[in-house]
C-alpha cells in the first residue's frame, strides 16, 4: 500500500543556514497507510523538524523522503501542490492556527476552497457542516468566531479544517499538549476514531509518553537528531532496550498521578556533534568507546531497532 519512507542522511539543515551540528542524522523509517508512528523525544531533539520535512515545509540537505515511491524533494510546483492536498498538520496551539477575524465556517471553507474549488456555495456550506459534525461539533458552530470556543473545541475545529482537504497523512505536532488532561483524552479518541474511519496515517509527535502510548502503533525515540530506538508500541513500553528510552520511561509520571500537562525536560548541553553515541554525556552505562564510535542501529527483534553499543 502507500508508504512514506524517510531517509535523511547524512545531515539536514532545514532552516537553510549552515549549522555545524545536523538537526537530524541517519533517520530511516517507513509509514504505512492507516498507521500511526509516534515520535517521542525532548525539546530540541528534532521532532518538529522531522514533521516539517514530511510536509516539505523544510528541505533536507541530504537523503530522500518518498511518498508513494516519489521523492517529495524533487516535485515540480504542480506536483508539490498535489502532494500538499494529501497531507495536513495539526498544531499544538489551535489558537494560532485559526484566524480570529473569520468565523469558524469561513476558516474551514478557506481550506475547502484551496482544494475543492469546484464546490458551489450550498455544497460548500453542507461540507463545512459535515466536517464540524465529524469532529463532534454542531454545524451551527460555523457562524461563530474562534474566541467563543474552549481550547478543546478549537482543536476540534483545527482538525475539521485539516480534514477539509481529505488528507492521507496528518502530522500532529504536540496536538494535545496545550490541553487539560481530561480534554486531551477526548481529542485523542477523536483522532483515533478518524484515523480508523478514514484510513489516515499519523506522524504523531509528542514529548508526553502517555499520549504517544495511547495513539501509536509504533514509536520512534528521538535523541539529539537520531532515532535511538524504534519498536512496536507494546515492545517499546515493556521491553525498551536503549538506556535513554529506559530513562524516559522511568521518569514518566504514572497513570492516575498525572494531573497537569507534562513539561518538556531540558536538553543537556550539546557535546561535540555527529560523533559517538548522542546520549553518551548522560548515559550511566557508557563505555570508553561510546564517545568515539557511533553505535549503529541494529534490529534485535522483528521491528525493534536499537542504536546502542551494549545492546
Ligand atoms: Fe550509553 Fe554507550 Fe549505549 Fe550510548 S552506546 S546509550 S553511551 S551504552
Ligand atoms: Mg517541537
């Protein structure tokens, strides 16, 4: 079926200015239709850059990102427009993604106009109403403005707007981290139901392990621009092998004691980039050669890859 495959090698400089340390390095994974790959990591680990690359909002300096076998970095402007109708982003802050001067209906219709310009006025407002219903809101919300809605409702509107173009892939970057935990659960359930009903694929980026666990089929753990471990969800949460993954799991708040949105952990001061294990400065198990030799990613069980000299 349709597969997005991302290779980013040897280094990526997506902001268009030279950096001595690559933001992402040696990233390789595939995403299938209907699948959710969780991308978890600390602030600054490169998660958002990965999402931006998949949407071609940033361009890598090396490597390939294939969608349906086509390299998205080699698309013509027309090809890029067509590609953009297949993917959408859901942002952390729904307040910023909705224009406060437009009614909710106008915001959603704007997305429809770009991709379904053939629709007449009646069909268009019917489609807006249907999209609002699909995300659990009343079609009458179309005439109201964003400030009249709660954070969770605004995120539903953001999702309706994303669905307007009938995307195949959604990049959700911290889609629920600005919401209260009780509201998070509702939005995650909605996103899961939509995925299953519409066959959507998600790149689900979050720093909160509980949220990633709830949503993902597979999880990739990013540390300083590398995937240090990738596995099926249950393998990752019960049989994690990489010292960094284990540290994250040990630090994660337990279910039931988690009342506030988790804050991102600060990133350790960067060491010399691109050499040795990216985690060596913080690893309690490090060996003398860990700082010198880059640990290759090894498959230790079906679908379970780890990059650590000890594993
Ligand atoms: Fe720790 Fe070495 Fe493994 Fe890196 S390669 S995680 S420093 S033991
Ligand atoms: Mg980010």
